[in-house]
């Protein structure tokens, strides 16, 4: 079974990420990318120009048809060798795990949303969020606000392509969420956590992060070597830590500062000196070698250090006796 998605965005990466998000894929999955149209810049920043258009194609295993049962005489069962699972079976297992993670993430999100109450108390922040979305080219959007004493959720829905609002790996959406958080807590006595969700992106991103955490945690336990993930925001790092906590024998911790802070997944009995990196990062420095210090033999005969000493020692001249 072949599935495909065609998306348009200002850049090729944004269009590609939007297509992957619609198909429920990650960059680690196998798929085919076709750039249908390259982006063109506007003349003088005002006239002309066109967005990029990308097509993602993925091949999924077909659902097996139930075979008809045939009546046969009972025969003695013979021991058979266990056959190795085929690639189609492995892909089917992977797809089922992805669906399970997505369903679990959707249930957790709905439970969190059910604990909140719909409110109009943050209308200024909602209008500010709507103006940002409109400036990105989406004029028709609907925003619902849910809140309690600790959290505020801005649920955005629109019929247009919202990949430009999400950006590469949600970077644009995270930046918008930061601005909305500042507006929502501007005149509030108590600081509240703010989350902005559009097109069920948060549920799908959570499912991808949970799958990534479990896969690398199992790898770390099996090999005994740590895995360093790409830099993430605090919300995504918390999802990784929670998922790794459920894997027996695996642990996780954060390293780095500011925008370069990332999660390291390791085994509780990790080997020293070995690590994998899932993204580019600084390589581990090799230990410096100790400088060579020559050994001095104290019983060795000392040579003269006088400047008047001859280079070749004393030379005696023999005279001929007459």
C-alpha cells in the first residue's frame, strides 16, 4: 500500500516536515522525497515569488487477507524450525507500535484537556495569537481557550495548510507559544504554563518522541553505550525522561545549556568511554599522554662540567729519545 502527501511551504524543509507530519512519519523512517517545485524569492521582497512544493511517498505493507480454513484429517505435528520474521512482518510490527503510541498520546492529551475548563478570560492573548497566524498567511482560524489554576491551552483549528505555523520540528510553533505565554501572564499574579496546539501536532509529536525514547533506551541497555539526542525544549525533554523511566535498566539525564541542552539516554550499567550520538555534537577528547621523563642512574660516573675541560680529554705527545 502506497501513501503520499504533497505540501507547500516557504522552504523545502518546512514543506517536507509538514508532509511527514501528515503521514505520521519521522526522519528515521524510510520514505521517498520529490521536490515538485523549488521556492522563488520575491522581487525586491514585494512582487512575485512562489512557495516550495514537496511530495512524500511511503510504502506500507498490505493488510493480510484471512485465509479460508480447510478441513483436513488430524496429523501428528512435526517440530519445525522457527522462521525469521520477514521485513513485511517487521514493518507491520513497527506500524502497530506507532499506532499504539499515537493512540496513547491522544488519550493522554484528551485526559489533560478534559481536566481544563473552557474560558474567555484570556481573550487578549487569543487575539494576539490569531494576529500572528494571520500574518503567516492563514486568515481563517478558530481559537478555543481551556485553563485551570496551573495551565492554559490554546486550541487552534483551521482548514488551510498549517505547516508554516508549525515549522521545522515545531520550532515556529514553540516560538509562537513563548510569545503567547508572555502575553497571557502579563497582568497575572500567578504564572501559568501555556501550550499552543494546532492540528493535533502536540499529540503526534509526543508519539514520535515516545517512540524515539523507547528505541534508544532499548539500544542503550543492549549495547551498554549512551545515546545523545538532538537539542530539545523543556517540554520535549520531559516527555523523553518520562518514556525512558518505563524502560527497565535505562536512565536519562540532561546536559548542555540554553538552546544546546539535550537528553542523554544511557544504561544503568553503562561501559565507560563509549557513546553514540543521534545528531552532530562535540566529540569526546582523548586523554592527554603523560610527558616522557628520563630516568637518571645515581650510580653512574659523573662527568666534568668545567668549561676548561678538553673535548677529547688529555692528549699526551711522545718524544723520540735520542
